[in-house]
C-alpha cells in the first residue's frame, strides 16, 4: 500500500491541477470504487448520487493525514475522499486522451472562474481514478475535527475517514518526545507500534523497516524496553527517511506507485525487499523474517536484538 511519501507526492501533484478548479461532470465507470474495505455493498445508483453531490462544486487545496487523502469542497463542510488502497492511482489527463482500462471514475474539471483564482491549470482536464485491484475508494464525506497531537489539545479539520488516526510526522506540531512517550507504554514489538495508525500515522511496512534500520533498532525489540532516546531516534529516523523518499517522489519498489503524470518514484530502499543483499552500511546480508501477517527486513549486525 502507498505510504506517507507516496500519498504526499500525489497530493502535491494534484494541488496545481485541482486547487480552485470546478467539477463540471462526473462519470463513475465502475461503482465498486465507491465501496470501502468494510462496506462493499453498494446501493444501486450510487454513482449518480456521487455525481449529483459533486457536480458544480469548487475544489480547495488537497489535504492529507497519514495515508489518507481528501480534497475539501468550497462549501467548507464536505470533502472528496480519494483513498488509494493497494493499487489506486490518481491521474491527470486531457479529455481527448484514451482511458486506461482500469479507470473507475472520471472527474471533469473546469479552470477557476475568474482566471487566476487558484493554481489550477487554465484548461479543462480530467482527474481519473485508476485502480487495478479496486481496493481504493472514492466518495463524499464530511469534514470533522481529527485527533490532536500527543501532548496537545489542538485539532484540525480532516476528512471523516481520517478522524480516528493519529497525526503523522510531517504535520505541523508533531511532538517527537510526546509520541515517543506513548510508544514506550506499549509492550509490543517496536515495529508493531510504528504500524499502529492510532499512535503515529503514515508509516507502513516499507518505511517501518527503513526507519528501524536507519536507527539501528531491531524490529522485534519491545517498545517498552527501549530507552526514550532510542524511541525518539526511531521517530526522527522515520521522518528523515520519509523526507528523503518524498524528495525522490516516493519508493521505486512497486510500479503501481505513480504520480499524477504517470511517473514512478526514484527512492532506492536500503533493506525492504533486499533479502540476501549486502547491508549498505556493514555488508552483512539482509535478513527477512515473518512478522505477524507481513515480513520484516533488517540487518542482523546493525540491528541486534538487545
């Protein structure tokens, strides 16, 4: 699944095309994209309902928390939720370009009126949701106040689907020390705590492995047994690794992770997916071990289990 750097890359790519634009038409080509992982029963005519809700709406700047992405509507009350899932792609095309065979929904966008009222392109374009496996989701949801940062009472509006997840390391006000204290209360492997979106959002299997390698921490080490300084180092490493990945447009690991123009990310991973290859730091072969329903990749020398 795309993680924070990949979703943020998409958000940034979308911003110049949709901010200030107006939805001129909606075509739902496969209503399965309107379902969610917990709700796959889609009422008949759901596509027409979505089109009626969005048609004519103005779009504000896209926003993100963790792996969740949404575009607030100009009424200030609702948002267009765009959840990428395992294989979703958001692509910008001109209307005359042929549809990809896995295109599930198309939003026809008109430029701002009057011109110059937003960074959106001064031409008609289409925002197309392409999803090979249909694990993604498109829908309208209310804007609600999300979770506050650990150690703070300040909250910001988020799309309702992101209401219960914790803030992510890139958000203004993210408190590394306060988050590390929460992690230190968990008697679970530190990797499991990093993956817990209720503790810190945006980190998935790929960047958890990369962050733990950068910090020199074994993924199976219990969070409660790690010193506060080590937990802070893990969070700082996560932020640093994901910032580097974002600078490169996201990971190069999966060809399905693409930007709105179809280009892939260029970030080269250090441990994830490199079983048997030498560690870039010490040369020891990278090990892959089963971790719950996933796999962990780590260097047995740089990340000794203490």
